[in-house]
């Protein structure tokens, strides 16, 4: 009986040590991520970055997004809901992290559409139809055009503009900044320069709520 009790105590101690080590490791990784962001703050937002919301909004969400990412598609309307619930208080800035096969071409489509003032409706149309043009998570540009009809786009011009050196430079800069900030998955969020402590919608909302509260003080 005594031996069994000692075994249980030892198992509990080992479990607590493991949990403590895991929490310490997670905290260390979080601190490293925050330090990396502080050291490379200029890599968060560029002049070319598409943005939604007031320029002087007290809370700025920077999202590294891949248009072929299912989780990005799921998060987008929820971020818009947060913005709608806090009018003029939140600004969303998008950065590109085209990690999925072929998604750099979709980013080029978005940038070409932006030249015609249609970035946001095209983004929303692409996210809505994502399952059609990104089977098995691989973006197929030839499947997107039918989903962009009726948006008032000159599609021939989009196809010409998406191959421009200017757009290639935007994509290259965002990829470089993602690498600098150690963005390895999408979506990746930063709120007023702070990375999420761990991934999840509740974690994002908590960080946004904290920033909103700080802005009211």
C-alpha cells in the first residue's frame, strides 16, 4: 500500500514538473515572439498594406493572411463582427503570407483588383468561394474568374496587372516581413504590435478587448 502511495506521489510530481516545464516553455516562446516584434516593428505595416477602418483607430489588428487558408476564411467574418461592434475603434491591416501552393497568384489577383478600387469585395468573393478554387488547399487561378463576375472589374486588366513587377515587389516584401516576424502559419495576428499569446479566436478577442480598454483610460 505504501509503495503504491509513493508511486502515485511520484507520478503526480512528474506530471506537475512536466506541466510547469511546458508552461515555462510556452511563456518563453511568447516572450521571444514579443521581443522579435518589438525589434522589427517596421515590418508589421508597410505603406502598401491594405487597411480597413479609421486611420486613427486606437486598436490596430495586423493579420498575415493566405487567401487559400481555410482558417483565414473562418476568421475574416468574425474580425469584421468585432469591428462592427466597436465602430471607428478598430483598424484591420492585411499582410500577405501565401504559404499554400499557388496562393501567391491569388494575392496578385487581389492586388490587381485593388488598382481598380475593388480589393475588399474581391477578397470577400474569393473567401466565400474558396472551396471551389482551392481544392485540396491548392489555389487554381483559372477557377476564380467566374466568382469575380458582377463586381464591376475589368478582368482583362486584372489578368494583365497581376503580372506587374510592382505587385511582385509587394508580395516579396510581405513574405520577407513574415519571415522577419517568424510568421509560420496563417492567420497570424498582432494587436497594437502584440502577438497573440496562443492561437485562437478567444485569445484574439481578449487582446483586442484589452487594447480597447486601455484606449478608454
